C-alpha cells in the first residue's frame, strides 16, 4: 500500500537544539526470573514545536520509554543505561526529588485515563492549583485566577463552576481537558501525551488533539505523542518512531514513513489500520450482497425510557429507532457515548423490555417473551462484549468457559460437549493446547477468540458485537475482523456491530444506523451514508476519523 502524505504541521526547526534527546535508552523490569530488558537502545529527538509520535502495539515499549523520560517507571522498573537530555541536561540519573523540581515546570505528562488520573475527592480547581502551588507560582489569589484562566483556555464552559466540581461530575472529554490544563499550567518545554485520546469518542478525540496542537503552536512546546493509532500519528506528528518488542523498527519524517515504510512491521501496521486503508473493495463487494433475502432483525419505533432520581424524572435513552438487518449481513449502529447504541443492542438481545416499539429476531417477537421462552431465545442471539480481559471468568479454564453455555442450554453427554468445544475452538483458530489454560495466560486477541467461541457454541443465528474489537491492537483487530468475516461467510451469521469507530464500520458493515442523543439521524447502505451523509452530525463523525487529514490513498 502506498500513501501520499501532505503534512499540515510545519517541519521542526533543525537549527534549534532538541528539547528532548534520548540516546541508547535501555529499560528492564524485575520479574520472578530477575531483570528482563523491555526497551533496547532507543534513540530519538524532539525539537521545539515538534510532535514526535511513538507508535506501536501493546508491549512495544512505547509507554515504558515515555515513563523513563519523566522518571515514572513502575517500582520494578530500572533504567539500565542510556542518556535522557532535557534542554541539554542529562536527567537519566536524577533522584525523584530532583525530578520533582522539573515535573510540571519543564516537562509534563498528559496520562491516558482521565478517570483514574484525577483525585475523586478533590475539586477540579484544587487539582489544577496543586502544580502551581508546588512550584510557588504566585499568591493564593493569583493561583485561583490562573486556574480559571487555564480551565477557560482548554475550552471548558463555565470555568468557575468547573473549578468547584468533582471529577465524577464531568464527562470523559472534560476530564481530559482538565489534565491538559494541569500539564500546560507552567508552560513546560516538553509535554508527553500518553495515549491522550484512546478512551474518547472520535469527535471528542479530534477536539482534544486540536487543542494540544494549538498549544504547541502558540507556546512552541515540544510534544512526545505516545499512540497505538497510526491514523492519529499521520494527522498530528512531524516525525514517527515505530517500536516493536522494545526496539525501533524505523523512524523518520511522517511523510516518508507513511509513503515508503522500510520495515515489514510498519507495512503491516499501515495495512491493518482501518483509518488509513481508504480503498474499500470489501465494502463494494458487501453492497452487492444487500439484495433481497429475509430480515433476521426488524426494529420498529423502539423507545427506551429510564427513570432517574427515584421516580421524579424520565430519561429517554432511545427515541423512535427503526431499522432492518437482512440475514447473513452486518448492520452497524454507530454513535458517541450516550447516543443510545448499547441500550438499543440490550433491548434487541432481550436484556431489557422496551418502553414502546417492536423487535423481531429470526421471526420471534422479543418484546413478548417471558421466563423460559426468553431464556431459550438466548440460543438464537448471542453477545460478544468489548473487553476480552473482563468478560471471561479468570478462575475458569478455557474449556470450562466455552462449555458453560452447553451446560445451561443443551443436555448433551459429556463426550459430545467436549467434541463441540474442541470443534468451535478450532473454528476460531485456537489450538487444543489452550483448553486447560486460564484466561490470564492468553493474549487479548486469543481471549476475544475465546469469547467468540463461547458465543458460537450454541449455534446462534445472530451475533451482537458490542465494541468487540475496540480494546485490541490494530493488527490483532484486523485478525479478529477477518475471522468474523470468515465465520459469517461459512455459517451464514447475521451481525449487529456496535461501534464508535467509523473507519472499522465502513470496512466491515453492509448497512448502518447513526444514533445521536437516542435518535436515528442517518441510515442505509454503508457506502451511501459515508459518501452522502444525510445529517450534519454524521458528517462531523466522518470528518473526525483520524488519518484523513494528511493522507490520500492511491
């Protein structure tokens, strides 16, 4: 795949000395067998006003490298060798007390998870003020004024109100803006942004990245951007460093790396990144498949209300949603957090009774089912959850996990159950050697294959995939999507694909419904919706897909 790139960001001024210079960095972690090296001889530079992206999958060493720079390695981590220069000073051997003098003032971190990174019992204002107080940046009154100024600068509405609120009262995007306010409070020379948007919706992600870019441009701040998302790196970085297994595979200007990747690993990452793979031959093949045939799922005027605050008020989570899914095809429901997509899926699976509307699955009226009939209906439709690390019982073996639905539904003899478990694990590409293992011994991709096997062991007609690939690295994601396509072709399965990732949706779906605040604002064949969106909201979602800004596929 060849990609032509037009980088929006101006190139770094090579006449200026690097803000950050890493030379031959090596990091180890202590385990049961002693220290094991996880970062090998990493070298890179970040100049003023430049964004350098550290790209790689889980376990590649990118976050460990970033943590080593700012001195925040885990307790069992050790910086074995190498040089870390910040504005010319080697800080690699500094004590935590010495590093405290520059954290926040010279170098700042925007962490990945805004939920766990903010103190739940301190107000937002107190947490932003803390970095100013540590570095004695003005009087109490001056600090209070600076806090309001910072919250306003990062785009939070009503900053005086936000300063008095607690983290749980803010959305994920708002909490991430607070972390950025803390990071820029003292205008550091270097900001390390560690997956700063991976947990956010695509439009919120774009706003956060735009904000970081504005601040970089305004203050001349150097940014080390840690990301697994090549689309984000393509849009935002001047320079890309590709890591695998703690070693640099290649690095260079973004345009060069994307247009002519030298390493096989980088070429694979590019091929597997949905947002960079604009040629949609699969979609064109799929669109021809949506012709005639009976409907596996029919949803008519679905309404789902929830009572909040006791019985004082009603929240309408889904408002008049209608769509059909032809047998053997994939229908995607897309939207941001709070759009109603997961609520819609739960109603279709029969986990909750709709307030109004009709749902037919394989000709069965789901809304009329009760008791044993509802329990037996679950054989027809199965759910695969988002997080393979949380959806499997850690105390059960893989065999027990896949066998359990058979014990609940099919009174088969033990030998027949064992035969069926082995057959379905083989179908999803897992070897017999995993049968006796516990989930913790498997990778994320292997765990999701187990979750798919558990869903398929009852021979359902419909699979509901609720963000089923969003927690996976891009190459593993590509493998699971290929597996799902193979299973659909081989078994005639119908998929309801719940996702916030429009790049993946375009790749795998035949038809799509776009939800916004519980209402369906767009729908139809996936290519029609992408090429001719019927709402401003859909256009905003499509425009926010990373990787489009600087790439045109050929």
